[in-house]
C-alpha cells in the first residue's frame, strides 16, 4: 500500500500565498467550470494551468506523481459514460476534462500548503468554526497512520500463516476483511482523539485566540483576480467558438 505523504513543498512561490486565498482561487475555477458543459472552456483552463505551473514552483513530474489518480479516475469515468450512457464522445470528453481542470488547482493548493497554516487561515480569513478547522487538521494528521495500520495488518496475517494463495476469491475476502479491520482501528483512534481534544477545550464555545497570524496581502488578491480572468476568458472563448452551453438546460 502506498504511504500517505502530507509534507508540503516549502520554498515555492505558491507556498508564500495565503492558504485561504489559494483555496478561494481553486473555488473560483470550480464554480466557473460547473456552470458550463463544453469542451473548449475546460481545455482552455487546463492549458492555462499548465502554462502557469513553472511560476508556481511545482515541477511537472511532481504534479503528475500526485495527480495521476485523478486523471485515471477521470478516464475511468469517461469510459463508464461511453459504455453506460447515451452521451456523445464530445460530452464525455468535456466532462472528464472539466473534472481534471477543477482538480488540478486543488492538488497545487495542498502540495504547497502546510496543514497547520491552512487550519489557521480557515479560522482567521474564512471564518470557519475552530472546532471544524482544527478537527479537520487532526484528521489530516492521522492519514499517514492508515498506511502504517494496513502494513501492520498484512504483517500480522503473514505471521499467522494466513495467505490467499492464487485464488482471486480468497484474495477478495482477505482484502475486505483487512479493510474492515482498518476501519475499526481508524474509528477507535478517532474516538480517542475526539475525547482528547474535548478534554483540552476544543469543544468550547468561547472565542479562541490565534497564536499564528495569517494575513492577506496584495498578491493574494492578484491571485484571486487571475483566477477570475482565466475562468472568465475560458468561458468567453467558448462563447465565441459557439460551444458554450449551460450545464443544466
């Protein structure tokens, strides 16, 4: 099982932006692409994202390594729609490209954002409840333990001589039982963590102070403006090309 890695890419130009501003830019891209269902606008946004990638400080190889499951999922969705629905190939391609265009900004945000800074920014700039923000931070911190638990389950089974051999049915049963054991371990750990956080006052309704200040600067507003320009330009290009049409209707 692949180990979950949460360490952000520090020192990149994109890592210097406010986390809430980066999330806001990704949200602008998502909203701008969800209002349309054409191929041109999604393609234009993907091209723009690839062109600005060097300025973000993230290498193409790093992006591919982190984002390939999303691309694979989009391809699988395209195949499923072609087989099981009456949609045309152009509509299926537009759907898959739109998913990739929406997902790539999110990948870049989490590649270049520290989880603690993100939680602080959600509380200070996005006005999210501290209970939600720091609870999500704690959940993110537990993700690497899932791969460790899975490896422990596999080693324990090998030590007990439990092996599925070459039978695909036995392998499926072992996999399902392993996932169940992993789910039980995750729930137990989450319950202990919730009790520990409640005992330390994270469930308190009183106003909390912020030890790490997150500020919004002029460059953060430029980032949001750039996202609006890119999405607006992509939709305008689709309208000029005559392919723009709303997602519903």
